[in-house]
C-alpha cells in the first residue's frame, strides 16, 4: 500500500475546476509521476449570476501533469491544460506551478490503539495564461487570470488505507479578475491494487460582476466565479511504472459558471529515476 500512496497523486484541478489544486500525499525524494489525460464536460446550462439560463458549453480538455519529490518533505507540481470549447475556441489555458511542503505529522492514538497520522501541509502556487485566448462569449476559454494560490492542507491517513484531506486558502488574482476563496474535501481508500475517492470542490468568488447582470460587466474577465462541485476518482496500477484512472464530476450550483456533468480518463507514468 505504501508504494501506491507514495506513487499516486490526485489529479489536481488541471481539468477546469476539479477536486482541489493539491492533494495530501507526498512523493518522496527523487520520485516522479507524469499523468496524461482528457476530460469532457457536457454543459447544457449556465449560471448567469445565480440564475440558470440555457447556454451550451461542451468543454474538451487535455492535460499533462508532473509531480516530483525534491525532498521527503518538499514536492513540486507542474500542469499544462489544453482546452477546446464547443469545438470553436481552442488554446492552452493557464499552466500552473506549485510547491508543497510537509510541515509536521501528529500521531493519533486512543490508548494503545494507533488511529493513524494527521499531516499538516502548506502549498503555494502560481498560474497564468501564456496565450491570448478568448475571454468573452459562450466559447470563452477562461479569464486570462494571473493567480497566486496559497493553501493550507490537513491530511488524515489511517493505517488501513482510509484517508481524508481538507484544504482551503486564498486566490489572489491580478486585476481585473476578482479574488476567490477555494475549499475542498476528499475522502478515499488507497489499497495495494487500487485507489478510489469521492470529493467536493468549491470556490467563493469575492465581488465581481455577473453575466447578464446590472450593471453590465466591463469585461468577462471581471465576472465573479463561484461553484460547488462533486465527483469521484478510481485509479488502478497496471505495473510499477504505469497506471490508469477515470472519474466523474457534477456541478451542483454556482455563479457565472457552466452546469453539467463531466468525465475524465488517463494514464499515470512512474519512470524509474536514479537517486
């Protein structure tokens, strides 16, 4: 089980708002994971402000994600997403670079019974657009946001393989994109031959304008974006170097965001690196 936990990283949110930017697992010094995958969202409605309207946005994305253990306590993650909206607009979206540092571990016991460990982690990252992609209309790729993302993470790991990860933080976004407060919860089970989780991911957009609102937004980059999203992931290692994953997601509610269901599939590569 230890090999699977160290080798596996949760698919972050390289797929347009999905299950938190970082996970609660550390790679370990010298370990590298590379994930390649695709995600499809079929959205038939859109939250204009908090009101649902009929506006289709079918989103197909492809992503590459890299996670490397610099030390046993420090990881670095890098992701690059490519997004197509309604087959009309296509572009690399916002590459993101994150570092994740393990602050401390607390052993939990009830008498002589070991209940597992509580890990305290802090993550910091930066994402930004590298292309001048579409930001307005039903085919918008995104908001071209330049974001500093700060996240404390609390991760509980039981000896049986059960785990729970809670994270929050603050997204400072350079003007004119409004700042946001992210929060996420994930519960799962990591075994030697498989991994599964269920998750909730949310964001509260601070201020900003509403699509079709009054006053009208000066630009779509100034829309405030909030959401409540749920989903699940299943991962299966094929051998010590390769694994496959798949997942489903659904948007429960939101503000200035598409509503619908999605699914993703992909591969995780674990190349052997000489330490």
